[in-house]
C-alpha cells in the first residue's frame, strides 16, 4: 500500500468540513452548551502532531448520551482537528440509519459494537458480546495511520 502524503489522507472532503462548521455554528449553542477547550489546555502538542500527519486518540468517559456529542463537538470546533476524519463506536442497540447518514455528512464513521447494555436489553439480535470490536479497531488503526482521529468510549463500549 502506498501511503498518501503525510496527514493528507485523513482530511475530510470540503462538504463534510462545511457541514461540520454549519452544525457547530447553528446547533452547538442550543444542544451542546459546552465551552470550547482553549489552547492552554495542553492540547497544543496533540494538534501539532496532527499537523505533522500523526493520528490522535480521544478517550472520553461516557456517563450520559450527551458526553460523546460534547467530545465530537470539541473536535469539530478546532481548526486543526475539525478537518480530520473521525471514527467512533456506537452501541449496536443505538445504531440507527439516521446516525450513519449524519455521520457520513460530517465525516464521522460510526462502527457498531455489541455492548453489555445491548445484551442486557436483549437487543443484540443473536450477535455476541463485543461483536464489531475487531472491525472498529482494525479501521481505527487505518485512520490513525492516515493521520485521523479515533474516539474510544470505555463506558459505552
């Protein structure tokens, strides 16, 4: 496999970047009500590495349905991270066609994983616990190699 120019392969298309900016500008004040992480927060080094073509792993706690959205919103707001491909897990029982459509529009690949909650709620449709994890991690490695961003949500997956 021939690697693309360092860090360029993980850049999203213009329409995805435009959609991110539009969603962030219009919905953030209404839905997210979060504060933007400033440059003094220690993320400068991560952004510097991203600009050099390295990937980024974002690990978040998932105490409510709002937490993943807040983290993704922070990624979209930044001029460096806002142009990168993002891959994120989604619990199999929460996996909806609408979410994948929105994800594609915004340049976020959602990967369904059968979680303990999925099994507990009986919504696994015969799928085994953690099914989808291998595909998520394999795709995540590819995104990291391209200089993109992966999201890990230990409580959610």
